[in-house]
């Protein structure tokens, strides 16, 4: 096993074990963790849920709604952390959440340009979707609208990734011998993007 496999295998196994044993609740739990600013990628969670959909464990709607509900539940603590702590709190402690002043400025611009719809759009964007709740709280976005737009944007994102998993899962048996290589490749790409994301943010934090 390569060094990369050693790093990625536990992540893949944890996701697959959780979703396999806990079903839709496991999907919701993992997606809630992701939305709490913890880098557990939905790009790995939801496609596996789609594979289980292709095996008849649950249907695509259950998987997608579980993903969206998990996103909402995980976003609420981040929203209120920003709401109660405010900009001074995040400017002082934001580095612990990988949020720099440039991220806050970007959130300000998105909010000024798109209003509450910014939170809907951001929920369908990789990486950005993970930390958008904290700036939403800082900007004191209307809470009911924030929840609705978070749910709707996350639902679209969830349907898309679950559907990808369904389509790939239908061919899983044919490629069983090499399937985990696809797992590693997918999570590997996410890991690289995550490293670039961390590098960019630590660079910005030093410049702040």
C-alpha cells in the first residue's frame, strides 16, 4: 500500500462504515460534520450514499434529503457563532476556522451583490460551502431565509452527488477489483484541493 493509500484508506473506510451502518442518519451526521467547518468532504460522502441507493438500501430522495438536513443542522452552530461573536471575534479567532479577512471581504461582496441568494449559491460551490455559515452569522443574515436557502442549495448539491454515485454504483461490480482505486483517486483530488485551500488561507492569515 502506498503512502497516499495509507492516508486515504481510513477516510474512505470511515465514510463507508458510517453510511453503511447508520444509513440515512449516517449521511446526515457526516454532512453535519462537514458543515461545522470540519473538512470531511461531501464529495466523498454523497457518492457512496448513491452507491447504496443503486443497491436498493434506500432511495435517492432519502439520501439527498438526509444530506440537505445534515447541512442545515451543521450550519446552525456556525451561524450563531458568527452572529453572537461578530466580526471582531472572527477577525481575532477566524484563523482557527480557516477564515481570513479576505474571506470576510468576499462574503461582504457576495452578500451586497446577491443578498440572501448568496447563501443559496454558495451551498452549491465546493470548499466555499463548508465555511459560508460563519460569515452569514456575522452579516446577520435573516435566519429563516438563511435556513431555507441553505436547505435548498444543499438539496440540489446532494441530489447531484448522490446521482453521480448511483450512476457509478451501477457499474461497481464490473469494476470491483479496481473500484477502491477510484475511491482513492476521488479523495486524493479532494485532499490536494484541501491542501491548496489550507495553503491559500494560511498565506492570507499571515498577510492579515
